[in-house]
């Protein structure tokens, strides 16, 4: 690997926490932000809980036109990007605009707008030949989610590569990795990379209901997301955005930027097995982890924290536990592993970027966030999942992983950069 | 028709409709044919069960689904709904 | 060692052909696939012309069990990927276990599948929504399905950048091959030719409302009135020139250069960023403008966008100094698949020494571009530049080169 890639800006919009500091407080305190759905009446659905954000776009400074123009996932993303840009202290106004890139991950794009606009043009599903007279002038932008990456590009007048990465539930980790590759290739000096999804809409609920992937634990919403717990029965849908500013370590040092951490290694693999199913052995995820560790030149024993995918489906939790054992060997039993989805739910394409930020904050604070709601561990999941309470723990190397529909498995190694300060 | 009268052939038909034509297997295996051998995965089963639930107005035991490995198992589960 | 990345397989499916050689011969003979929409009754809509793929029988290409779980565009993606693999004459089982992957571009996802399930949801209730909706419509579905179908366990990628995304996906696949992958399947597939997708496209205000197919899509013509949407799939197999069992002389050519830029907001579609993309792509390919033999233009057929593209090409190459063509005038804009189709046609043009024509357009004789109009133009070719732009300001440029070049 030629260029070391530094993270110099962070921004977060998460359930229960807008802003990076609030996000860390929530994680460190082990608070959960899952609740009974309020966006619409969830009564007709099997799963009626979600991790929603109390987000008022007007309060966040969006004009009425911007609110009209942007789907919620774009609004969340822009707010996270604003924070990351400010945090980075980078002088975007004087940067070469062709050397500024934007990579946004999203699994389902403007799904909320598409759902509500469909209802209108079809008159609630009454006509197949939907009526264009009722169509929003924004429908095309909603059809293709790259339009929303444009919103982030406009923030900083980026004119380099701008794209959306949409690899389902690994989008958030893959987008940041793609951004890091743009830096390593020397195609940009500054990359805004992150992910956003706002999928809490009836159509998303209905399709996850149909495959029984989301939890029906509707009577105790705050305890509904229970990764690695024996009583878990599905994930809790969430929403959110996290955005990072990336640059080469050399570039960051030249401008005296604060380096929050480094992206040291990444790999992805596909299971080539099933669109939603996972084999129990975690074989392909293990391969991704091993490859990412090799790229980072990090041994399994030096991983200080594993930020798990931990969605809270039985299938996932066992799959990834097996993957950790296979890739980390005996070190798997000594390293703390936790899932922040226990607190903020599973925001599909966004969660990978949120987990990267959580991993960086864990290194900053030397605290490992807990797996909330973990009371009765699944006997088949026998690692140290940091139940319920955060733990002080010197953390310089983090492994974060993602797993998603399509069979995609991704692994990223983040380092604090403290080990070789000079 | 009540769900108690659902036959293996009915189930085959629903599966083919919602999840596509099965892999060719020895027809003589009949009701004992493994869903997996027919090419039907867990989502295919969920799709078929959802249709049967809608058509017959029944609720099939979710917990039992993963244990239904053969056509006949699934028919049993549906009949006891 | 060479880090050349070459194209060894092509799979195409468009309104003028169901496989690569059919598409190529139809394109050379100027046969258009644009027609009044037949998939649904388009009478009530202000635009009615599209590039529909007809005669495609998915059952001939994919197992029956994949039919209920796939959108039409995924079936086309699978058929094109299969065609590309067959064309590449590669035994996938011979490759290292994690040595082959898939990167596709997407624009709309499985919109028709989505419309059906939205209709089920809102007219009948959530319990009527298909479990396959959980993945059949989303942007990542083609990469997942192709990976599963061909047993490819290497890196999986999906990029969205409207039409520009198609080239970005190929560039990402090239990056993976350079990093050591033995094979990547890459390309795009799109179709939003259902009423819901049609209405969403109409909202862009760039769709041609002409009533006759031969008057509907006229890039660089004074009568330009918007573009015609098409549907289809275009997939490539990328290999390292120095890879296992790769015979470089048998490859179609090399992916030699790429760049992506984004327009300044106030000037979306007309900013200098497209020119910048061309310049960076040429530099990436270590070629000068004089060494480019043909340009496959984006050709939006929207006045301002056409003028900006013509200006960018003329600025880099000089007025009327390089032949330019828009064969998508025969099949419509295929979104993520569009520029990948152009790459494939560019490689076939290099192979056969002939530039495919732009049909129906009749720009002024003194137009700043030397458009190849009506008839194919025989010419020795060793390089080609493909341009693609996506809604909102996305620009992508890619250079391909013959193996001898």
C-alpha cells in the first residue's frame, strides 16, 4: 500500500444522537434508541419497532426548497457531512476542486420518497398506469440516488469523482474503502466519504416482515435489538448517516490536521451462495478479515477491538462468530467484540460508516462500546461481546466488519496512528 | 377449502407459482422430496406459506418452519395451522 | 510486469440485438430498436417512444427458480454476464477461489418489480408483499445474482452515478484486477420501462416527446428534443493481460484510461468538468488527443448539454479533428449499461476497423463535431474515447486501446 489514509473529519446523525459527541455519549452509556415506530402507524406490520431519529430539517437549517428537494436520507447525509467538513478544518474553498471527491454509500436511496410518491401517482395502488400529472418534479432524482451525492458535493464544490456505492448493507464500509482507494490512487487530495439511509417506510418494513428478518419483539421496543443474545429474533430497522473526511497522512500532516485514525486495511468477498442466506462457517467473511489484516500488516493478536456486524439475527450472529474464530484464531477469545446495532438499530447502507466512526471514537477514548441488551448469551456465540456496559480498554487497532444481502462480506482495519507517532 | 385439506400437490403448485419451477427430481419420491433438492430455499418456503396463509386465512407456526425439510413436513405444518 | 487490464469477453442485450454479434451487425447496418412502448399502454403519457428489448426469453438463459425473484433488468444482467463469460472462453472453476469478482453499475434498480410490490402493499396490505422484494429491487441485486450464478467470491462492488456510473464500475473493476484479481465481470443493466419508472423518468424533463421513432432521438441536431430511454444490459470480462491462460492477442483491447469529474452546481451539464475528465483520462492512458481515433459521445440530445459536450470535445481535439459517433441513437440511453455498450462497440469497431454510425441526426454540415452519420465509416482504429454523463453533473471518460496499440 503506497499512501497511508488518514481520517481527519467526523460527522454523525444517528438515532438518539445528532453530532459526534452525542453519538459517543450514547454508545459509551449503552443507551438504546429503539422505539415503537412513530413515522406511521405500524399496527399492520409484524415488526413495529425501529431506531428513529428525531430530526427536524428546518431546525437543522434546511430551507423549504431544500427540504422539498432532498429525500430524508440526503438531509441526514448533508448534516453529517457539514459536521465532518467543519471538524476536518480543511480549507475546501481553496482546494483544487478537481482534487476533491465524494463517495456516499446507500443501500436503498430515496426509498421513503419513492414509497410516498408512488402512493400519490397510483392513488394508493389503484392504478397500474400511474398518473404523471401527480408526479413530483423530483421523481427522477429519487429514482437514482446519485443525485443525493450531488448534494454533498455542492457543500464543498467538489468537482473530482463523485459517486454512490450501493452494496446493500455493506455500502457504508465499502464507500469509505472506495474513498480511501481514491486517495491511494492519487486521484484526490480530500475525499468526503460516508453513508446514509433512511429506510423506515412501509415498503421496507413489509419486505423485511416477509422474510422475517426484523424482530417481532414489539412489547419492549427499547430492548428489541439483542445481538448475540439467546432470545434475539431479528434485527431492528434503523436510519442514520455518518460521514468522514479522508486524506493522505502526508497531506494531513502538511496542514497540521488532527488525525482521528487511519484506514489501514480493507477487503471484501462474496459468498456466492445466496442473496440472503449465510453459511454457518463464516468462511468468506473470514477470508475478507484475513486479507484486510494482511493489507494493514496487523496480526490477529494485535487487534484491540472487533466492531461486529451483530445484526441480531441468529443466522448472522453465528456466521460472524465463526468468521472471527476462523480468522483470528485463539485471539478471537481474548478480544472484546461488540455490536452498536444493539443501541442504534440497523440502518442498512449507513450502518457501516456509523460503525467506522464508532470504532475511531473507541480508539480516541480507549473505551469499547457495549452490546446492549445482551443478557443470556447464545451458547453458540461464546466470545467476549462486552455485555451491556462499556469497558475501558486501550484501543489502537480495530477490526470492523459488515455482511449484507447479495452475500457481500467486508472487513476494514482502522488504527489510531499512535503506534508510530514521530 | 380449509387448510386441513391442503395436499402435497397443492403445495407443489403454490411453490412453483411463487418461487418458480422446481429442480427436476425423481417423481417417485413424491411427498418425501426434500425442499432443498427441489431447489426451494427458506425464502421460497416463506413465499409459499405467505400465499397459503392469505388464501386459506390461517397462520402457520413460524417456529416450525426451519424444521420442515420435506414437502410432507410443510404440508403437516400447514394442516395444523 | 505489465499491469495492463484487458477485455476478453463481451455480453450485450439491447433493443437491436439479443447477443453481441447481433447487436454489432444491427448497429453497423443502422438498424434502430426504437419504437412505441409495448410493455404497457403509454397512450396517456406525453412520451411514448423507448428502446425496448423484445424477443428476450429469460427461461432460455436462467433457471426457472430465478424468475419469480428477479426483475426484468436482472434477468438481462444475468444473460449478458453469461454471454460475456462464454465469449471470454474462460473456465471459471480454474481460477483461484477468491480470484474473481463482480462490479456492476445501477441506476434505477428493479423498478418494475418494485412497482408491483408497492401496488401489493398499498392496494392489498403488507402481508401481500413478496419476500423477494427484500432484494429484487435494490441497486446491489445484479452484482449479488451474478456472483452467485457464477460462483465468484472475490470483491463485490456496485456504483450508482446514473449513466456515468457504467464507466466508473468498469474503472473499479480495472482497479481490482490491478490489485491482483484474475477476473472481474463488470458492466451495467437497467430498465425502468414500467408506468412507475416511466413517470419517474419523465420528471427529468429530458425525455423526448416526439411521436415518431426516427425523429425522437437526435443528438447534436438542431431539432434535438430530448433523449429516448432504452433498456438492456452490457457486461464485460476483464482480465490481467499477464493473467493465467490469457492470450493477449485474443483480447478485444485494453482499458487504458479513466477519469470521473463532477460539474459545478451552477453549471450542471455545461461546466468545464467534462473537458477535465477527458484530459485526465487521456493522461491516465498516456495518450495525446491526436492519438485518439474515435469518440463515442454521450449525446443527450438536450440542446445545452449537446453544446457543452461538443465544445468539450472540440476544445480537446480541435474542431472536426476526430470522428464522433452516437450509436445509442439506435437503442436509446441505457443508463448504467449505456456507456458499457459504447465501450463494447468501441472495442468491436477497433477489431473490425469500422466506426458504427449515428442514425437519424442531421447536424449542420459545419457542426463543430465530425459526426459519423447514417453509414458506418471504414477506418483503421487503435484507440477510442467513450464519454458518459449522469443526471446532476456526473462526468466519466474512458479510453480503450487495441492490443497492438
